[in-house]
C-alpha cells in the first residue's frame, strides 16, 4: 500500500501494480470502489490485468478503507471525490489517459471525472452503476435509502451490515468465496463515521450526469448482473446514451459481479481492454 496527500491535504491509500518488463505497453486501469467497500473488492482483477500488460491502480475513497476521514465542518462533495481520483491518476499515470473502471458509486464517480477531465480518460467501464437521478422524486428516494444505510451503520455496525441483507451489495451473493471473505474483512475494519458521512454528503446527494453521456465519445463497457434489478434499467439507459458503448448482462450475477462471477467478468473486461489497442 502507498499513500499520497492531495492538494486539499487529504491522505489517500492506493496501490500501483506494474506488469512485468517486456510486455507491450497497455493503458493503465484505475478501479474505483462502491460505497462502503474498499480496494480489496478488486483484488481478484490485479493478476489477470497485469498478465495482459495493464498497469493496475486500486484506491480507497476518502472515508473508506485505509484512506483518511478528513476533519472539518465543510461538507464533502462529489467534486472532492473527483479531485481525489485526479490526485491518484496524476500520481500513477500522469503521462497518458487511463481506463476508468467503477462499480456502483465508483462508476458514477468515474463519469463525473470524465466530465471534468475528458483528456485523461481513454475508456470507461461502468459496472452495476448509473448516471444519477434527474427526477426529483427518484433522487429523494435514493437519498433516503442512503440515509437508512448510514443510520444502520451507526446503530448496528459493519459486521451486522455485511452479514445482513446489505451484504449482497458489498461482497456479493456468494459470501463463501475467498474473495468475498477478504472483501468482508476489509469492509468491517473501516470507520463507521467516515462511511456514514460519505453517504450523507456525497453518495446520497451526488448530482446526475445523464445529460453529459451523449458527449462522452470514448469506448465504454456497461456491465450489470442479471440479478441486480436496481441497475438493469440504468445500464440500458447508459448504453443507449453513450456513443460507443458495449452492453453486457452477466448471467447468475448480482451487484458485485466481479466477485460473484469473476471468470466471466475478467473475460469481458479483458476482451474490452484488448479492443483498445496499445497505450
């Protein structure tokens, strides 16, 4: 694990994995996490991508994993998360555009990043994600759901969160898998205060980017599990609006596709990355 300090003074934890020497250069891939999860959720993707020649970057959102829970009364915003991701990108792949991969909130963060830094994104991989809610009623319902999650964390704790119904949204529907168990251990070790604040101030009120999708003229992979009804329609919308999108629905998978169906996920991701060409 490595650490960096952003221009705003926030300490972020990240990992920068480099492929073996001698492989043809390929675009770097930066993985952004879902709300309440950590970089450990992406551990299974490191080795396959390195073998294909891609540098791999994992990082923890502010308030998550080993990253700092910043102090101060000023609310966190999606702009802060975009600035954090930019700091990670500048520290790891400053000289070339990268592939922005994100699951759930991580996908929305990647879209916001593409809006603000279009020159830095070579391609998008949006997994079990959506572009946010324009409809005020839908946005309010989402914020209320995030508030329920934050309140649950504060009253019941992370062990109960992972072991309960919410477990399928953070470690997947197959908790017996070693990758799911490793993800669970990392999730339980986090700061409840940091996660609750992130939910209320960032994830819940994050503005939509749906009107910007048509202008994102980069290759995009939109991937969702067939048993993830909350995001099936969102995937269809994004795939229809993004100019160069490939849409994949993974059989027998829920929200955490990359853990539940790792082999299929890796095959789809590597196939997409292979279509991009050299760095």
